[in-house]
């Protein structure tokens, strides 16, 4: 399992995908937070926080994570190596987890350098350290879970097709639906009586909750449940080849 995980990581960094994901994520956030004037600029806002990062990151990841995961199974199918992969002394779920964690690690590596943003605001605050540390770390945990769900969705999308573009588009649509779609649906008058239930099905409701710095076990259970659900869907897709 670790061998397959290491192989996927090396494939990412032997091509431009891994580097592009990290550079684009950091560049997009850096420009909006520090360079471009406006409401998202930390220096213009006058407040010691990095809320801009946690507001923008879900939207940037919505495009970047599918770009990372789109080839994980689709490429295996297109090249015909999926059959060879499934004959290895690994269970289907071990193969899925190896690829899932490889994709997730690439995404997490793009988040890691943003600690510099936190340290910068921490030191620039007046007085030094005038930043909501608890809320910030809660937001980072929420961002981790968000990236985990996007990666699980991407893995599932990649397992359905051998076309990487279709995999990318499907993962993008599903990520959008789970992030903001349920929130939009809950606002419709026809769902007024169950709006709170529909709202709770979406990622954003739980992501915002964690961003307040309060780690609610219900939010953690939600994130883990959605991740497991899409990984199980992926397993079912792989098993369907035997039917």
C-alpha cells in the first residue's frame, strides 16, 4: 500500500501537476491577501486575521483538487493498467486509500506554506499576537476536512470514467453542490419546513462552524461520513467491473 502511495506521489512531482497546484493556490491567496487592494487585503482591512484565506481557499480548491485527482483512476483505465493494478496483492480499498492519501497530501502541501500568512499577521498585529489563534486553527482544521472531502469526491469521479476532463468536470460539479448547493436549495420556499436539515447536508454550514474555532463533534462526524461515503462509492464502482 505504501509503495503505491509513494508511486503516486512521485508521479505528481515528476509532472507539473503537483507544482502547479501548490503555486496557483499560494499565488491566488497571496495576491488577494497582500497585493491587490480591496476588502480581502489584510493590510487594508485593519484587522489582524487571515479570514481571506479561509474564504477564498474553498473556491480555489474546488478547481485545483479535481485537477489533482482527475487522473488517479481515469488514467489507469485509459492506459489499461487498472486490471494489472487490481491483480496486485492489495484489496480494492487499500488501492483506493493509497491513491486518496496521495492526492490529499499534494493538497495539504499547498496549505502548509500559508502558516507564513498566520505568522506575518501575528507579528504585524498591534500588539504582537493580536489574532484569534483558536479561531484560526479551527479554520485550518476545517480547511483540512474540506480538502479531504474534495479529494474523496475527486477519487470517486476519476473512478467512473477514463476521460480526465469528464472526471474533472464531474468532481467540480459535485464539490460545488456539496459546498454551496444544499445551502442554495434550503433557501427555496418549497423546502422551508426542512430548511435546517437540507442546510446541514452541505459542507459550508459545517465549515463555517469550525471556522469559529469551535470543534463540534457533529461537524467532525459529518466530514468523516461524507469522506467514507465517497470512498465506498469508489469501491462499488471498481467492484462493478466484475459484475
